[in-house]
C-alpha cells in the first residue's frame, strides 16, 4: 500500500513507536505494576509444576548459556529459551490475570519476554512498564476487532493475539523503528496459533510459552533485517481472513481510540482471586456468598444448579474431572470445593485433591447449564447464578451479573496482592528474598537496571 494508505501493520507500528512516558497515566502505571507483580508471583509458583519441568527437560532447550534467568533457578540461557520456559510456568496454574474483552490472559505472553529481553539489554524498569502497556494495548485492540467470533471459533486468544502483542512489546523494548516494528507484527501474524481444544491440558500453558517466544523471535528477526508482507493482517489470505473469516471482524477497531484511554486501565481487566479458570469465578463468588450467608454445610445440600453465561460454560462444564488440570476447568469441582472448604486455594489443584471422597460425594449433586437470561450477545459476559436446594426443599440462590475477577472498582488491595504473591513465591524461592522482591517490583519504575531486580528471582543452587 502507499504511504497515503498505510497497511494495518504500519498503522499499529506508528502507534507502538509513538508510545512514551507521557502516555502512561498514574493509573496505567499502577495497573501495569500490579499486573507484573501478580504475573511474576504466579510464574514462580508455576516453576514447581510438572509441565514446566517437562519443558525444561526437552533436549537442547535452555542448554545454551546466555544472560537471561530461568526463574527460581541459577540457570541462565538465551532470552528466547528463558522466555519459553518462564512463559510456560507463568500459565501453568492458570492463576494469572485475564481480560474479558480479550477472552484470554493478556500479561503472560508479555512478562516473561520482557524480563528475559530486559536482562539481556539492561533495560530499566520504566522501559519494561512502557513495553508491557504497549503489548496489552495491541492484544486487546486486536481482540476488539476479532471477538467474539475468534474466541467462539476455537482460537485461544492468549496464544493468537498474545503472539502479536508480544511482538509489539519486544519491538518497543528494542527501540525498533516503525518499518521494523511493522515487520515484526507481520512475522508474528504467521507465528500465531493455539486451539481451545487443548484447554485443561499441559498444552494451554505451552501456548503461552510459545506465543511469548514467537513474539520475541519475530522482533529479533525484524531487528536483524528480516522481511515480511506488510499486508499480513488485511490480505485476503492474511490474519483476519484466515483466523476469523470475511465478515466476522471489524479492522477499524484495531486502531480506534488507540491508547485513549489505555486498555490497561479498563475494568474488563482483572486479577484472579481463585487459582482456576476465570470463567468459573462468577459462580465461585456467588456460591461463596451463599455458603457464608446461609452457613451451608455439605450435609445440608440436596442439589446445586449452576446457571452460567453460555460462553463461560463451553470449556468448564466438566462434571467428572480426572486430573488436576481438568479440575481447574470444572464448574462442578470448584463449586463442590467452595461448599466443602469455603475457599478455593492452590492446594485444591494439586496431587489427587480432585479425588477427595468428600468432593466425589458432592459432584453428582451439581449440574451446570447456560443461564437463560444471559445471551451470548449481551454486554455482560461474565455472569452466573447458583441455586442451592436444601434437604427440606427450600431453595436459596445468588446471582452475579458481571464479575471479571478482581479489577476496576473491585481491585485487590496491596495486602491481598502480597498474600497471593507470597503464597506463590514461597513454593520456589528462599523465603528471605520474597519481601525484598515484592518491594522492588512495587517500585519498578525507579529501577535503573532490571538485572538488579532479577537477582532476587534466583533460586537456591542445585
């Protein structure tokens, strides 16, 4: 296309390259900091998970020496390999933040990349925050253009849109010019992928490691002079038509009001209070409220009906989870756990917790179906109602119309953030490093060299 009619990649690159400190409002700065703290915490916990250990054992992966830390270890490798390994760990527990608009997890394709590349290039904390905000903006603007057809078709937006957001973040941190940033985005469009059929398996966190690595790879190729089709998004065989299809997207939304306000400031972005699929959180919150208000005990309950937004149920209606990962995607399991323990914690998705006899006794009493009053095209996409029938026949219920985790006016407090961070970090880091790490991350914009912070992410010697 001509300069008077630039391609979508070029228009996005213009926005990405023009983003600087003045665009990061105090609210956006605070949101970015919080998201990075939360993502680092869940990544540390994820390093104790089997899927991360398997990835680390793949021959050749991480074997090359380099400047980038594999978190919770003393291993340093290339930025690409550290991004891959830390990226898998970041989503291993499905405990990371997410975006209702994106239909996925906006932070995990970015943070492992930014810390690996930042360590390699001696980036400042402010540079990390700016590149993070750019990545989120790119991901969610794309989501506005392609969702919810993209999501419903079976693509995992964390992996597809995350790859392109990762390329945007990496390009910004590398200081690429507009032409090379556009090339990085076009390369990323060909490296994107990830299907929802693999939800509930180790492949879902693999999506994240791969999307983060591919985004970084695209930017590094562009930095080196690689080329790509600048029309990779709008071409008749480009990203929009191949991943969605003609008539199922609105490309104008990719750039409409870009950065005004920043997507990172929107209430549709939220942290996870519970360590399981975000689609189950509205029902958990409703059930938790019922359990506390009615002082419910398992022996009191004859049956429980979960009426969730249909889009939330398509990958979470699993009445008989056989693995810990499947339990994370089971409305029935998390509702049973909420009734039994009055909480949903990390330990509930470890070992054979899903085979707890008390849980197995409750599962047959719990059914789930789409809520008749929550259509797919409604403005509120994150609702659920829980109806409990007691042994005497009395029915009690709670309804949550739109709960997208903890964000917006319902944001986690610093104490709540610390509680979650420390619970996660204690699984893999020496206890004495955790509070200093939290404090440094809480003032990330003041860090002149991210390598000083990364030292606190080192684990004990093998």
